C-alpha cells in the first residue's frame, strides 16, 4: 500500500473535492441576482465558490468556458480557458486550480 504525498506541513496532502452546482441554485442560496442559463455552473470547494464553468457559442461552435474566481477579472490563461466538452472543462479547471492552490500554500 502506498502512502499519500506529504503536504508542506509534513502531513498528508488533503484530497481536493470540487463540486459543480447550477449557478441559478447558488444564486438562490446566496441571494444573488438570478440568472437563467441552464448550462452555467459554479465550482465549489467546501461550499465556497471558487470558479465558474458555462456553455457558450464561439464563432458558431458550442464550447465550454471556465474561470477561477479570485484572480483579477479578465486575466488571460492559464486562469481561464475554453474546452470542447464539459468533462474537458472540469478537468482543465481542476488541474489549474490545484496548481494555483499549491502555489498559494507554498507562499505562506
């Protein structure tokens, strides 16, 4: 049996669990102005909104856009991106979010 990788504190690094919740559901929960897009999701970590993934049409082609919350608005990739499928968008978001989180933890 292998042991989990160690975090900076010497303790096992926690597993990151991200959850997608329809933005309209999160809007009701948080008291935001409601939106009506069906293919629009908030990305949550421990019930805290950390990003967004939503369907869009770019040059006539259906795509999925993703962005990490908490970085300056309009910041270019790698903090946001475009994917062909929802699954690809989720994977790209998670990969980048884990990188950003590790970098942030290393600066403490």
